[in-house]
C-alpha cells in the first residue's frame, strides 16, 4: 500500500542485493538507516534500470539521498509472526558526500571584482533611514 512521497537521507545499513522477477526484471534492495541517534531502518527498492549504476556504487556505510513512494508491507519473520515494515520504492537515489574536482578557476568568469573605492562600510546614510 502506498502511503506518501518521501525524501530521506541516511547511511546504507546493509549492502544492496540484486534479484530478478519471473519476467527477468532486475530489482535491487538495500536497507537504509535514517535515524540520527537510534537505528530507524527503511528498506529501499530500486526497480528502475536507470538506478542500477548508482546502486552498484553503494556499499555499507555510504550516505545517500532517496526520493520515492513510501509504502508499508507485511512480512513474516522466522518465528512466523507478521510485522509491518516501511519501504521506499525509489525514483531517485543520489550519493552524498562525494568530493568533486571543481576548482575556483572554473568559476573565474562568474566572480565580480570591485575596486576599494566602490566599497564603503556605510550601507545607508543616516538621513535616509525611514523611521
């Protein structure tokens, strides 16, 4: 059952697993810890083939952002009792905290330089204050 749209960030708690449906469609799944201090685990399902490249780069401990549909599902554990779990059917998965090789020289055209004469400490004159 679909509950709502969700956007979460967290740390990968369990490495992704890739399985195939009976129609040979790949479905990747991993567990994401979205809690700050306590473990709050959510299962992430990646059914779109466009997400395969990102999911293959994910491992335990990786920080990711996930956007998709929040769903609930009933599963049986080893003892046979049913419990409700939350999962997100992902539309977007982005790696967080990756370093990029962008330097300040790449933005040199966007930098506006002022001369010292144009800069003053006074933003507005006292006679211009409206109160």
